[in-house]
C-alpha cells in the first residue's frame, strides 16, 4: 500500500511533512498515528510541508490540510517544492514559500544573448550597453522591520534576513527569520532564528516570556527553561552545540 505521508526531522525548522497523496482521509489516519492516541506527541512544532512528490495536477484543499496538521499539534509555516500555479493559494493561507520555489527564471531571450558568439575584436572598443547587468541579482534585504504588535495566530517570516521587531510579540504569535531576531519589546510568543540552518543566529529580547525559542531547528519550550530564566528579563538566546542557551544580555548566566 502506498504511503500517504512521511514525517521526518529537518535542519530548517522542526518537522518536515512529505506528502505522497492528497487523500484527506488517508492523511488524517497517518497524522493521527504519528501524533499518538492522545495527539500529544508533537508540541506545536514548526512544520515544513513538502509537496514535491505529488503529481503536477494534484489539487490540495489547503484549509482542510492545515486543520488536520493543527489538530495533531503540528504547526505548518512553510511549503517546499510548490508549483507556480499553487503559490498564490499557498500564500493566501498564511504559509511561506521555500526559497527554491521563488527563484526567478532566466527569460529565453536572455539565454539566447548569453550564448551569442563574441563580437569581432575591432568592435570591442565601441561603447556598448551592458545587458549583463540585468542578470545581477539584487541582494536580499539585510533586515525586515516590524513596528506593530504581532497578534496571536499571526506568522512573520524574514527570509534571508534578520527580523527586527519594536512591538510586543503576543502569545500564540510566531516570528521566524533565516538570520537573527531582535525583539525590542516583550517576546511572549514563539521565535525561530536561523531557520535555514544558520547555527550562529541569535534571538534578543528586552523581556523574555517566550512560549518557544528555536535556533537552526533546535528548540526549547517555556516548560524547559522557565525554572532557570527570570521571566521578563532582557535575554539573548543562542545555540551551544545541540542545546539552546539563554542568558542575560548584560552578562554571563
């Protein structure tokens, strides 16, 4: 019997869910088995949905699919290997797209220009336009700025950038960045820095009250660090080997 779903750990966030089918009944069974009888195996883990194994014409009911994941305490934040015709629908459901899916394609005419034979030497000194400049990728923004409160249920993803927030991140909110995260206000929700695997990324906050923090896929929950971290203290979170380290911003713990 063909499997409908494969769950595995990932270096990007926490869990990768590889879909082999869009049959919702089959997916519900597979997710329920993975989550256990009480559906308490997962702890609202950040989840990447990989749809690269589906047929090109597969239809996905995203609202129903996301409801299935959330009912098993999995928290989808990003979709990998999405075909172009699905991308708008994915974004409209509050999910981010993997960087691979967003890479621009070189227009056919540009490819033709790239393969043109070299001009004769006598023309080399003549002023010419520089079409090559059109191929130069604009560097990604070094930081994304958010100056309004991040509401419960809201997700913000700073791809290829740091994330700088000057307002409260409320409980139930999720902030994700490929770089570091700076919260110049209380951090009460969830924060995942180094989402693309950057182990040097950090999280900074003026008031540490987080539900969960993660660096490069390694995470710690409030239940794990509440006894050793003073609630409301200015803190920085970093990765020490394969463990999360939380310490005051003004000195060693």
